């Protein structure tokens, strides 16, 4: 099984290559999408990719993994996910695995938001994060891409 470090090295290499490709192809992208949208979409895809690599990889189906460390104390929230999903089972199937983690994350977020609503209303200004919610599909594309890279890395390096 490739280590978390191997997964991250490969993911960061792909992210840098995609960034370089974006710089060279951005004028072509402007032919399809106008205004600042191509840059905004590229940033969101990159954020989805980074989030999918650092916080939400398929290996959350393990009781111990690098991503849990990145969650800090909140890593305990992923224990039920690891208990339900067998390692390299559903969570390691492209798109379906991402969907299982997205659904689980949504359930946890709704439950936590309901508990913390009085605090969130005071601390978070919705307009400050609004740009991230304008194109949720771009974030999802980045996350699915990160999962695909992870799964391909698992296949390439074996167990
Ligand atoms: Zn894996």
C-alpha cells in the first residue's frame, strides 16, 4: 500500500502540472467561459483537489491514516465511516467512493451545524464564503480527480 507521503507527492506533482497547463491554456478557456469565471473555476477545482487529497481521501476507510491527522480532534468524526466501509471497498471506487464521503460529510455537517447554529450565526459571515458556493460542481470535479489519482496510485503501487 503506498504511503500517505507517496499519495501526496503524486497529487502535488499533478496539481503543479495542471497549474502550468492552466497558465498556458487560459486564453483558450476564455473562449468557452467569459470574465473571471475560468480563473475562479480553476481555483475551485484546485481547492477540491487539495481538499480531496489532504482531508477527504478514500483512505478515510482506515482507522488510522494521514488524513485523520489533518482533521485533528475532529478526526474522531470519521470513525463511523471507517467502521462501515471496508478498506479499498466502495470508498475506492471512482465517483461512488467520493459520493459516500460527500454524503457522510453532509450528514455530519448538518448535525454539527444544528448543534452549533447559535455560534455559527455570529462567527461566519455567509457573504465571505459565497464565492466558494457559486460553483459547487467545480469543487466536486477537483475532489473526484483527487480520488481518481489516489485510486490509480493504489493500483500502481499495489498492496
Ligand atoms: Zn487507498
